[in-house]
């Protein structure tokens, strides 16, 4: 990777906890590596980034993040190939989207050297935490919060950018059934739906809990104005296969520009799979489910890559999807993960060596 930041102060942990971790039985996002990167923005400029032992830190009770929700994040993964080299997947896309989120929440842009160079240094230090073998990865969570004090309703003047790392296994969520939203919305035009803002996710918890109580795992969100257009599935972008064409909604102010989403679109097109990026109506989905032309629905995101959906409910009627002998969702997942793990040629130039 280029964009190195050499001016990073590193304080190593006195001991590593890696030998206490059961890497075969990981719960996603619960275990963190020995070190973290921290860089503060203060007095109109970014200070020197530091890598230090992973630990809690004090924060003022009046910090703006608590009161006005200035908090953004990204989700990425590092992979280790059979030669013990560590690779990232399209990190430039996460960097660009992170700063778009920052701009939308009136937060300062993080310099490329801090984000990319700092990430590289941290991954070099924690290389042993990236385990070989397909399904193993190191989840990377860059985030920024407003730590300036005071409860005046205005943007903070002091921010903290951090990167923490968490070892992960292949993500299995079991059978996923969804409810199509008729009342609650994930985002609205003019809002922050296209940003990876922390508040977007907290707003989903309550309607998702209601879905869980009915025996469904997730919600397919619809547009806020009419609830007639299908947008996202839970915290993921969503694809629909009708006959042999994949459909997915265009990105907008309401829909996150997912890195996995755009990669799957490019990959599908390269495999001569017909893809249409356009608004998809609830009525189209019901019609396709009724006449048998709806073959697959799947979510797309960093954690699961591809998450097949076996059925959906709308207006209290449940529609089961037929089992597919040839699943486009699973085929695309296999091809994409083979690229990520360097098991197949990366003709797209997506993988970046650390």
C-alpha cells in the first residue's frame, strides 16, 4: 500500500492475549486484538496518530457524541493468503465513503495517510491475528466520534478517529426470513441514510425487534414516502433474482453505497449474468413470488458477504422461496470470496497487499 504514514508513535502492549483466544469458536465482534490506532482532531488540525494497547479511555460526560450523535464508522476485512501475506479488499472505497459520511455529519475529513497508512501499520503489528484459511479474517472497524465537551447544539471542535480490529470466522446467521416494512423507515430523502452514521443502526433496532417477535430475523426496508419501493435488507444491500436477472435498487440519499454490493454487480456482469439497477416495487416482488419467477433474495455486506433469504412476509402473508439447484447468490459469494482470499485471479484489481 502507498499512502504510508511513517510518523506514528507505537506503544506496544506488555503481553499479547492472542494465546487465550479460541479462534475456532469466535462470536463476531466480541474479541479485539492487542492494539488500536488513535488520532485526535483538535484546534483545526489532526494530531500525530498513535498505536497503543487496546484499552478503555476516559471521555467527558458532555462529549457531543453522547448528545448530538456525531459518530461514523466503516466495516472492512483483512485476509491472509497461503503465503502468509495479508490483503485488503477495495480499501479505497471504504476510505472515500468514510469521508463522505464525515462531511454529511459536519465532521473533519480524515487524511489518507492517517486512515490508510495508520491501518497498514496497525495490521503489520497485528499480523498474527489474521488467520489463514477461507472463512477466517480480521474485521477492521475504523470510526470517528465527537469528543468535544459542551451541550450546545453545534458541531464539535474536537474529534477522535480510531481503528480497532476483531478476528472473525465465516459469518453464519442461519435461516433468514424477512418482513417487508410497511410503516417504519430506515432513512428519508435529505437525511443521512447514505452515510455510515451510528444513529442509522440504532433506529433499526426497535422495528427489527418487532420483526424478531414475529419469528423473522430481519426487515426489508421500503422507501419512506410510499413504502412501495424495496431498498435494503436489515443492515445490508439487497438483491432480487427474478428468473435469471438480478435486480437491486440504485444508491441514493437513502441507500448505502455498499462495497460488497458494487463488487457483486461488477462480478455478475463479468459472468454474463443480467443485472438491472433500478427501483424494485413491492408489487413486482409479490407478483414474481406468486407466479414462480422469484428465485432468490439475498443481502450483501462486509460481514456475511452474501446472506440468502428463504422467504418474506408482506401484509401478514408469507411467501416461501423455492430451493435452487443453481444459486446465483452462492455462486457469486464463492467467486468473490475466492478473490478476497487470493484463491482466484483478481482481474478487477480489487485486492491490496498490506
